[in-house]
């Protein structure tokens, strides 16, 4: 890990140049620090936050599960250029002191929860670090710091942004020196959030609590409905969501509700591909977290996803309308 320096702290130093900080970025950081419960550094995307975390921890080996393909893409670049080693979460025996365990929970695109305390205890045994991507369950749904992780990341493009009109990311630590180091690294990575995006994110955070609670409740209600009425939809073969997971750790982690994202599988790739065209409220698009409900035939953007899989992101529309929409489309399938 790199040496800490006390050069520049955006929360106290006067803004002098936007790449270091500007009033919108420091306000966003102050608010997200309170919401997430640590010290936050904001970035111009979720992926640049992940890259900054890798630069900070400087691991020789990273253990990573399935999860968002973009994080794997960054690790592939580092593997190609710098021989960084990438292993699965079930190959922790290949990690050494100073390496990194990256846990995405709930995990994209299935919205399945992984046991954070298991990985934190393994990391402590090895002397490795833990980074949790909690994009799918931001506060108050989950708080990875309850399990002593070293750092949390979010794609703020999703629930914090909430309007599908900005890109942003953040890293959060409970160690002030680490936050200062991240702020100094960011100067040379050139990845501070832009001024306008910072302004848009501040606008979004005013309605954050209303949105996330509604979106989480709607997803859980829709999943419950589909699961209880599977007999009505013979083409619906699988439903994936944390609310259907029975492991003890799920309830301990999802303290404020389940993720607003869930996934379904249909009997054939053709039916999955065409289901979005039968929906009125759910737009066929990638991304998630916005006030409008989205559905994505996941193979469209992620070649590793099964061709029968559809990822659903619940917005803030009336939940009965959303259920009726899915009911009608699934019956047509
Ligand atoms: C779980 C997760 N992490 C990270 C990212 C990357 O975020 P961004 O698109 O803001 O770079 C995404 C994007 O979809 C994501 O779903």
C-alpha cells in the first residue's frame, strides 16, 4: 500500500482548480459521507472509483466474484500491462498480505447477496484488504461498515443519481488518512466529478431517501407477487433476488430492505429477448437506479450473461401498475 501524505484535503482546503475540488464536489462528498457513514471521495464514474481503489491498495492479486463486467475489464487491463493476478472468490488461498478481496453485494445482475463477514474474516487471516461494491444496496438497505470492511464503493450513477442523467462514483473509508490519500491520488488520475454532474448529484440527493425506500419496497413486492403466482406464467423459469435467499447472513446484511434490482429467466432466449417489447412502463435499456423502471435483456451488454436472463430495475411508479404490466407481458410470452 502507498505511503500516506497530508498534502490536500478537499473538505478543508480552499478550492483552487476543479480537478482537485470544487464547491459542488465537496458538498456531494459532505452529504455522501453522512449518508454512507464514513469519509467519501467522489469520482466521475463508478469505474473510476474502482480504478482509484485498485491504485490505492496496489495489490499483486485481486480476488473477485462474477459481478459487474466493467470491474473485470479494469482488472484485465492491469493484468495485460502489469501482470496483476486475478482469482475467484473461492481461490482465496492464492492471496497474500496486502492483496485485495473485492466483494460485490448484492451482485450484478442477479441481485444475490454474498456473506461479507466470511470474506472479512478470511482477509484478516491473510492480511488482505476488503473492498465492497454496494451499488445494488446503498443505505439504508445495507451498511458494509457494520462488518469492518476497509472500503465501500458505489456507482453513484445509479441510486444516488437516480435520474439516469449523470455518471458518478464514490469511495468511502472510515480512516481519515486514507481519504486524504485518495483525494491526492485523484488529482493525478484526473477523475474528480465534473462541476455540472456534481450539481445534478446534489439535486438528486434531496429526494434520495424517498426514492430508495420506494424502489426497494416495489421490487420486493413484485418479486413476492411473481414468486407466489409462478403457475400463471409457464415461461417464467427463474426469479433471482435477495428476498428469496434463505441464508442467515442475508437478513443481517440487508437491514433496510432488499435491492430494487432483481432478475428473471424465461424458457428460451427468444422469449427473453422479446419480452421488453411487450412492456409499457419498463423501458428496455441498460443501467438501473433511475426513477423510471427499466428492463434489460442482459446479454445485450454483458456477453457473460445467459441469453434467457432479464434484469429488472424498479423505479418509483405505482407498484400495482408495474405488476399489471409484467403480468400482461409474461402472459403474452
Ligand atoms: C455494481 C456496479 N458497479 C460499478 C458499476 C460502474 O459504474 P459506472 O457506470 O458509474 O462507471 C456499475 C455499472 O453498472 C455497477 O452496476
